[in-house]
C-alpha cells in the first residue's frame, strides 16, 4: 500500500511538475544573463581556526545541523552511510570501531592507541565505550581524513572526527521535539537558551531515547537489543568584548541497554540449525548481556 500511494502521488504530480518545469524554464530565459547564484560558504575549524571549507588543505567532509535534522541521525554510528571512506560499527557501543580509508583499531585495551580520534569541542573522547556519542544540539560534524597528529595529537593516524556544539546566544530560544517508531521507540529532545546578562548566556540540552528489544532470549524471557539512553549538556558563554570569549560546558551520557553479543545459527560443527534457539531473532543465553555506560566531562575554553 505504501508503494501504491507513492506511485499515485508521483503520477498525479507529474503534470504539475511538467507545468512548473515549463514555467521555471520560461523564467530562466527571462532572467538577466549576468545573474549569479552564490552558494553559502561553510566555515570549519579543522585547522584550529575558522576557515572556509573550500580553502582548508585537508581531505574532509562536513555534516551540518540541517543535514543531521533532515536525515534523523541521532548518534555518531548512524553517520556511516553519509560520509565517504568512513565506517563506524554499530553492533554495540562497547565495541565501537571507526575506520577511515580502511585504517582503524578494534581494541578496547587502554594500553593501545586508537587510529581515529573523536573530539567534542576539542576534548578527546578516549576509548570505544565513549566514542558513539549522541548528536545532541550540534552545529556540525567535521570528519578529517588522513593523519592529523600535528593539530590533534596522537591517536589520529587514520583521521579525526570533531563534533562542534552550538554555543549559547544572547537571544531567548527553545526547542522541543518528540518522535515515535516501531518496537515502542520513543525519543524526546529539548533545548532552552537563556540570556543571563548583557554578555552572558546559558543553554541546556537534553535527549532521552528508549526502544524495546527485538531479539528474544528464550531462557530469561527478556528482549535484547533494547535502548535506554540519556544525553545532556549544559553550557555557559561569556563574551565581554568582541575579541575575547569564554565557553564552559558540562556534558554526559548514561546508557543502560540489553545488547546482543552473538546469535548462533548452527551447532558447533555446522551440520544443523541451532537446536536450542533455531528461529530467527532468538537466542538461548542464561543471562542478559548488559551495556552500562556513564560518560561525563567538562570543558573550559577561552578564545
């Protein structure tokens, strides 16, 4: 029914599209020949200073706030399909692996360096449990390909991913959104920006995501691959002059998920389907694998 509906809409709109195309073609012929369409410049801070994307001598991709809202991505691992040469595993957040141009590291050992560094407003996020961040109130995501050790330090042999948040402004504003999905998926996001004084402003952003699992554990009766994530960020900005500003932020992420660590399809020798849980989306574990994350940090930046 969904495909038929889309098809009928497309067919019904074909005549309107043809008419609008003819009208646009006529308007283009009537337009002056010297009219020029100027694209909006994208400003990035990949080189630790604000520059136009077209002038940065680095192979990089940028995902802006508008693109994040239109594609409805909610966490870093969901950007895999939108950025070339970048792969982010989304199996579970404790074993997040990021590769750029095929180079990455799957180790969670604190003694081993990662190959791709993830930064939030310049703060290094460390090993894989802290990598898959919620994309909460971001201005843009910058993905830098190739070694970035000169600007970002170690752990950036393959590249770096920089998450730049939206800073508080001197105007009162707020935003609230909610979404529903299958498997009882629920998501609520909220933001409020409050000017406290002439040159002082604060902002608070919160995101709560819940979803039931869809992998049945027939031993415990629980559903695996569930999601229960809370992300928050509080910011304070002080700019006494046009040439000096101070930004303080405190953010955190709490997750309590039942994850799927493996789904056996056959017996040990591979001669027949799994005898205990032979159906799809069924496992037989005597426990429920848990993923508990509690990541938080603070940042003070003066420019």
